[in-house]
C-alpha cells in the first residue's frame, strides 16, 4: 500500500510515496524510495519526468515515527498529540507534473495498492482550474525580470468571479502540500497565496507556451518577445532599459483587465425587447456588483451629478468603494467594449453613454456576435430568456404525422411495414400553414415576433419549411419512422429539427411507448417458465420484449439484486417458443455458474450449453451442439479467444451480462461484442450507465450499431460539451436518444419497494480456481483415508477437521496454506465479492461482509483496501470494546464514512447496530439458519421501509452446495441442526460423506 | 533656399531593422479628422518632394523609435549614413490658465470625457475648445519647432516628415497623445474634475500581503483531525470550460500595444495560440466530468 502525495517546493512539484513505516538504515528517514515510487507510478500507467531528490518533509509525528495520513496505513493519531518533525524523504521533482495530475483526477487509486492522497488530488483540482482559465482565454502575455535575467511569460488574467475562486483555493490548501524544504533546521516559511499563484502561473504558462509559435522575422524587440513567449525557457535578451520600457508598456496595456480586481463592479449590458406594438430594442448599460451580482444599476446615474434616489446613492457608494479611479475605469471599460461591439461604439458617438436604441437587425447582431465576445472579455451580458445562447429557444421545426395504411394492432406491426408520413411545420406548439410560411418568407429580418414570441429565422430554414409543408405524403418503412423519432432528425432536412412524430392507432402506440408516454403492455410469463415474476419483473420482461421487437437493442440496468437474470430468462424462454435458434450469453467467468443454475431453476426446459473450461467443445462439435441449444453461455475472455468459433454459428440474439465490461470501446472484448451478428441484442448492467457519458457510447453502439455516430462525432457532439460545460442542449439531446433504450429501477423506488421482501435473499454460486480445485481434491483424498480408518471420537474429529479445511479452500488458498502469499486471482468467491462490492459502492450503498474466519477477514480487508483505495472496517473477536464502538459509529454516520464492514464474530455480533447497511454478504456460511439470520439482522431496524439485499455465497459443485441443498430440502434436518452445530454431519455414513465431498467437474471456473 | 533643393540628389537610406512601420500602405496616413488636422499643418508647409520621401520612410520602417513627452517629440531615424539621425519636434504647451479653462468646460460634460476615452474626438469637441478659447492643434508652422541632425538643411526634412506621419497614425489610435504633447495631463485633469482618489497604477497586478512568518507548524496549530494537515478542505472552484466561440477575448478588448513593431498585429499572431491552448485545456478538463 502506497499513498501518493505531492508538495510544492520552489515552484516545482515534488511527488513522494507514503508507506507503512519501517526503520531504515538512515536515521529519521521515511517514505518510499525513489525506485519504489517510480514503480508505483509505472504500475498506474503514469509517466512522470523528473529527477529523484531527497528533501526534508515536516510531518506530524509521534513515538519516533510519522503519523499515518490515512487509516489505510495505520491507526489515525489526533494531531494535538503529534509534533511536527523533519524527515528525510525521497521525492521525484518536476517542473511539469501535468501528466500525473491529469491522470489522477477523480480517481481514488491509480493501481491496486497505489492510492491518490489528498495533496495530490488538491493539486489536480488547482491544475484543472488553471486549465479552465486557459479554456476561457483568461490569460495574457507579460515580461518579467528575475535577478538580472528577463523572461517572457504567460500569466493568468482572472475575471471578476475567478479572483474569489483563487482565494478559495488558497484557503483550502492542505498544509502538507507546503511542508517540504531543504534544511533540517526549521520548516520552510510559506505563503499559501504565493505558492498557489506560482503554481497556477506555471501551469498556464506551460499550456500557452506549447502553442506559441515564433514569428518569421526576429528583428524587432516585439517579435523577439513573441518568440520568447513560445521558447523553452522564455529568456529574452536585450538592453535593460529597452526591456524595462517594454515591461511597463505591457503592464499599462494589461491594466484595463487587471484593474478589474480593484473594483467592486463591472460594466454590463442588457438587451431589452420592444413593447408589444413597437419595434425598437434597447441595449441598456449597467453597473453590476461583483460580490453581489444581483445588484444592477443603470449607468446613466453615473453621468448625472444631480441624480437623486436610492439607486443614485447606491451608484455613488459603488463608485467610491474601488481603490482607483472609478470613472476612468468605467469610461475605459466602455471604450474597450466599443472595440468589441460596433453597436456600443456607435452609441458612444451619439448620446450620453447609457443605452443603445436599435432595430431588430441590430438586436440580432448583438445577440449572435457581440454578446458572447463581450461576456468572454469580462463584461456582464443579460439577454432575454427566449435566447438560448445559440439561438432562440423557439425555432421552426418539423412534425411528422404517421398513418399505417392497413388496420393492424401494435403486436402485429412489423418494422418493415410501410406507413404514410405527412409533413407539417410547427412553431412551439402550433402548426403553421403554407400561406403563413410564405408570408414569413417575405419578411427580411432574422428575428420575427410570431404570435407574441420571438423566433429566429434564416432563409435556409424558411425554404426548407416551405418545401416540407408543401410536400406530398411519403411512404416509408416503420423502422425509419422509429429511428427518426428517436434521433429527432428527418431524412432530407438539413436545417430543421424534427420535433414530434405522432401516429394513429398502432403506430401511435409504439411511438408513445418509446417516448415513455405510455406503458408498454404487461405480458404474462411465458409457458415453460417456472416460478413467479414479481410485478416489476413482469414489467421489465415485457419491456425487453417490446423494445427488442421494434428492432432496437435494450439495456436493462436495474439495481443489483432486483433480478435481471430472471427477467432475461423469461424473455429467452418466450423467444425460444417462437423460434428454436441459439442465443449467445456472455458474462464474467465468476458468474457462469450462476446463470446455469438460474436457468435450471426458472427455465428448466431450455437446453443450455456452457462453453467454458479446458475441455470445452471445439469446431464442428461445438457448432452442432450450439445449434440445438437455447442459450450458449460463455465468458468475455472466450468471446475474444474463441471469436472465430463463435462466428460460425447463426445467433438469434446476444446478451451481455455485466455489460460495463465493454465500456471501453477500444478493448478487444468490446470490439468482439460489436462484431457479433444478431438481431436481438440485450445489455445487462447494475451500474448507472447513463451517468457515465464516456462509457455510454460503447454500450449504445453494441446495442444499435451506429446509433450514436462514430466515436469522434460522439466526442464532439456530446462528450466534450457535457463533460466540460454541462451543455444543456447536449444533455437533453443525449437523454432523448438513449432514454428509450435504458430501463433502470432502484431498490429504493417506491414502486419497487412494495414488491421486494424486507430481506431479499439470494444465493450467489461461485466457481473455484484451478488451484482451489486441486487443493480441494488433495484435502478430500487425505480425508477419505483418515475418516475411513478411524471411528468414534477420532472419526468425528477427522470429519470436522476436513470440513474446516474444505471451507478454507473454498474461501481462499491462503487461508488453508497459512502463508503470506498473493491474494488476487486465487479465489472465485473473492472475485465475485469484489465485483459485487464494486457495484454496491459505486451506487453509494453500504455493505456488511460476514465470515467465520478472522484470517479470511484479514485477507478480505487487505485485498479490498488495496483494490478500492478506501478504508474497510474489520471487527473480530479480539477487537477491544472501545475501538468496536468507534467503528460502529463511523459506519453508521451519514456522509463519507467507510462503506464496507467486515465482521468475523462467533455469534454474528448480537447487539451491534449496523442498520446503515443495505447489503449483507455471507462469504462463508453458518449452516445454522438461526445464527445466519441473526447476523443478517444486524442490518435491520424495526419499522424500516426498505429492502436489504442478502447474498449467500456458495461454491457450486462443492460440498457447500450439497449441504445447502440438504438443509433446504429437509426441514427436520434444519431443526436437528439448531443447537448441535455441525455435529449432525458426523453421523453420515462413509458413502454419504464420499458423495458429499466429491467435486463436480463444473465447479472449476477456469 | 531653392538651389539646395536641386543640389541634393535623393539618397538611398540604409535599411533599418526593427523600426516602426506605418500601418498605412497607401494613400492617407490618418483616418480620423484630428489626425488629418495634424497632418494638414505639415502639408501646408509646402516642402515638396520631402513629403513623399517622408511617407516612404514611414512605410519602410526607417523610424527606429519615437518618444512623446509634454512639449516635445524625440525620435531616431535611419538615413543613408550609418549613424541614425536624431529628430526633435517641439510643440508649444498649453498655459496653466488655458488648461484650467479646458478642465472647467470638460467637467460640464462627462459625455466628452467618455468619448475621449474611446479614442475618438467628436467633431463637436472643437466647440468645447472654442468656448475655452484653447486651440488643440498647431495652426501655423511658427507654433512648431523642428530640427534634425541630417545634412539636409530643409526644415522640415524627409526624416521629420516621416516622424510626423507616424504621429498622425498614433494620434488616430489615442487622441490623448495630442493632449500629452500639448502638456495636458489628462489623468490628472480627470482626477481634478471628478474628485476621485488618486490611482495606484504600479500595484494593479501582484498584491503581496505581508504575512507574519508562516510555516507548517503555525498552520496546524489548534487543529485536531489529521485531515486538516493532509486533506485541507474542498475548494469552491468552477471548472466549466469556456466556449470556443471567441478564442482570445482579452486580446480583442485590449487591442494592440502602442507603437507595435511586430510583423503582424498582435491579435493575428496570438489568436491561434489562444485557440489551440483552449483546445488542449478542454481535453484536460474532459478527463473527468463536472458532477452531473
């Protein structure tokens, strides 16, 4: 475990690694070595150019060691009991840490066991702030002198609100960032503001410098200065006098922008539309407060020294509050606004500079060109609410009216059916007639007031509108209509958007269901389906059927535990009855066993082929068997490895379980998934797909190839505007496109809670790794002998010992072997737990994990902390009372507490209140239902109204499954079990024991 | 003296490097009415071919530097001799009572003040000057004193003419320069009109606050939780990217540097830099979403 930290030292960024403290050869030295640090960075895929140095870090220390910064590295120690002491620490220092900082954004770890510390995260935020300044163009070139050398530099030119944000960065800075120096004598004197400003400048300078090209001729001083702005070190040579003069000239030139910081107000412009019967617009000049942006006063009050009233007094107060010449500043600002906007410039020619009176053309120019430029340059700009920033909110749009020529019910309509489409043109809610459109074409202004609302109209739009409005009915396949309705685009329309598609009867039903305006028909469970579907599951199954019949791929994104498996199986069963052709189901290796068992339970009539393991079928044998199966289950790994083989089968459909496995569109498995040809396509995932824009494309493209365009067009159109600007148009557009494809219900949804039992108990069938399987068989072999050759108490002892050992094997080999060997990748249960906890944590849930072995608890805690980079609580028999209470309190508190609590207690922890948990995992089982329930009930509170998901892990094909079956099946056995622990097992005969311990071939998942 | 004019053949100047190049490539030098008025005086002096040579020198960038001080202009011009010629233009400054009268008239009209700051002089400002009985422009040659170290005895010579034309261009850009030349300190005048506090120009940029000796120990004094040392608190910053519609808004707002000597206007040279940098900044910002 290594926590990455950063420090600012002399303008450079020093990165160091905090590791569990070990006394080293050199006294008072701490932290990871430079080599370890580089290895950690490499593991995280981060390149950091820099040199290794040794610096002195002043850290809170106690008892001769630095206090750990996080519970991940040891018990936290209260600051007041520590003293700040110097430690010699190896760092990697670099002037340019942009790569490193960009790669840690939003991540808790960069690799298992390599955690991003608070200082690094803070610096990454500061770096992004600097990048935001650059993206807004709030930077200016300058010239400065350091010692006797001159340097051309880019500096930040923060606008009104940005100064406050810099102040916020300064206030929030973690002291650890400034705790490094070069001497042992005393901690370095620091100045948080200076450190932040220096850092921001260095980032800004680097970003601008990289894009500055030297001019062709380098003769004049000005051109040489420009070249220095883009050169590696920025050095500018020349006569000191000349350079000093240039520096002053530059400072004076920058002044209109820099002096904004001295004033409490700025100049602003507001566009006011004409009264209902008039046609003159006003652009009013205002003073807007910086600290209080709601304060807006007309500029006219500045010019009239005789002005009276509260507003006039407010203006005088504002003007006096600056630390400079307010009038000069206002006049200067107006002058500069005039260089950006011709309208403002003109206004200053005619009357007292307090407003502009203009016509519609002038207003339009202001809206379209001046407003954005003025705003970026630091002026306030206020536009009418009907202007969206790119155009009027109301635009001309198209409407399609669809009729199916023959009378058919929705279920009978095929997507290839031809339907009639009649085009109409609408504005807002109303349809415009052809003559109205022709009248509009005769007007010459770009902005028109139509029925009381302002609408922007280009000649291209009018022409297209007239063309569509005058067109005759078209005949197109229903499939095209559906696509049109989802993408809001009509074929042949270059400029106008398609606003609404409405249809009658059958077509209308389909469209309304897609748009979410009408519930799809709820179907009864198909024949051959065993067991019951909860009401929400029946709705989900019906939705899957409906959507896939319209030719679209469907993504079922229900919360974990709601039964995506069973809903999918119902659909597969229904389609099997219609057509006997195979469907390919791809899932993580750890889940294959689960699917097999669920299918056997709910759809026992479906022939299932599990394509997995070393002895899986190949070539013709595979093709033959697959053709006769309803479902062929395989893993993501084999999707890639056996791609050729899988291509040889005509698939009816393909289902991806845990579809987040293809979220990165570049990976082999994502490509392989997209390459499968099948009409029916379904993706299952428990993670909130629509919130991760970056991951959305790959899944959407798998479901409906080409639906969201190419990766690069998606990036331009959606990813960048949404990720960097929260662009509301892009968000809305994406939601409209993907909404119909995704069905996601949460266990907290009111409509679901009623259908869920208070305790939603589920069995999770896990597999064994090869190593686990061979250990298992070895234990069984040794046991057989011991048991068969002994009797009485000896035999009892041998049986119980074997049970314990087998439990340990099923948990993790390390538990049986008792060593400190590697953890990852050696246990099927652990792999599945990791996946499930990952999903739970991402959804903001909290989980309890029960195990009977303290050892396993340790292994789990170490592994999960390494993998998730967050603190995982672990309570076991030897935990002192006081510490136990603190842990429980921390888990129960709202907000940022730890999300995972491992418990390894004999009685399952009676008396503990852990009701914040909404997941309970039984990693290994008490075969005593009463004890198990007691443990589960830690998460319960009387009168609660939510459902807790209880997951019971069972290694399929092992004794765990068999015992579970026995307990389920034989109630008397259950009553026998209470009170006698596992003693009843010792009463089984040798033959029964042999059967119990036999390992089935399908237990192995690799 | 007439015979000198025919005696000196036109000489070829040594090419000047890094000199000030006139913006005007052809035709008139000043476009504003006051810039033109300034040049009127020069052109009325009737120095013939030297005006033409002066324009050509100004366009070629032979004028190396220009300094405007109250009452005088000093400049260096590269001629046909290795050593550049020194030019001086002296202008009669406004008397104290003239300045006061002007200030009084301006005080009555903030509109004119604003106009001046937009670098324009409305035609009607002359009425203001008339009322104040002040004339802004030299109306006669006798109000100007010009000298040049070149061997041409004609006064003004082509070197002086070159400087004169460039001044016309700069007056276009900043009418306050004429005021400055006439000895009128506009900033002081505005101050006295408005009664505002004097400004602190040198400190508009870095504002270092004097802080008592701060180090890590002082920063954590009195804190209990380890987080206050290691994590700090959450800064309130807005990481929304700018739109790409106007790449270099501040450059547009500020315009060119005075007496810019670069090959291309500043905005033209640096606008691509701003656009490209904004694009890479966007990539950095896109790596993690703003919370939705």
